[in-house]
């Protein structure tokens, strides 16, 4: 895309033009998409899959509208929720943001509550997975420690 076309799109997006009507090239341009997301985080829905999998882009969308997280890739969504769950302050801010949106007439409060419930379920599963991963590492370390000793004892 030439510089003139790019500057025209930049101006359109700065003025609130939706990504929905943009070309695939525009929807995959990180800078242009981020400009659009500053006006409307929900435009993440129309960004390319590559950018929906970019944590910086998703966080930019969430600054304007936390519900934009629903359009992120599964990998990025899980990473953001995991980061929030690792820091109690972030998790509290995240949940507070969802509740504030539930007070806004634009959002269905039942959907927000379900989202929080699902986030908590995911958090619980991730914590269980972390415990299992730690246990596996612990067992592997014990095996590594014991294996050479057992082998040496058999050779004698």
C-alpha cells in the first residue's frame, strides 16, 4: 500500500471508521489496527487472526473496552487471564472492570457475570495444571537423583 493510501486510512481510523469495512491488508497492519482500537476496542473482532494473537494489540483493545478480550485468540486470552490470576491486584482490577461494564446499559450483566465465572473456572484449572506441572518436575528431579545412584549400586 502506498503512503497516500495509508495516510488516508490512518485519518479514517483516527476518526472512528470501523475496521469491519477495511481490506485484509488494513486489518493486518498493526499500527493502523491499534489506531482503530483506541477509538473502539471492539474493532478487534475485525482484525486479522495474526493480530488477534498479538498480546500488545489485544491489550490496546482492552484499554478502550475490556470485553474486546472475547475476540482475542485462545492463546492470548489464556495468557492475559493467567497473568491477571498470578497477580491478585491485576485480577481484582480485571474483575472490577467487568463489574463496571455490567453497570453499563450497553452490556448484558448476565453475560459479564458468566464471563467472570468462566474466568474463575479457567483460573482454577490453570492453578491445578500448575500444581500438576510442579509435581511432575519434582518427580522427574527425584528420578534423576535416584537413577545414577541405583545404577552405580548394581554395578558394584
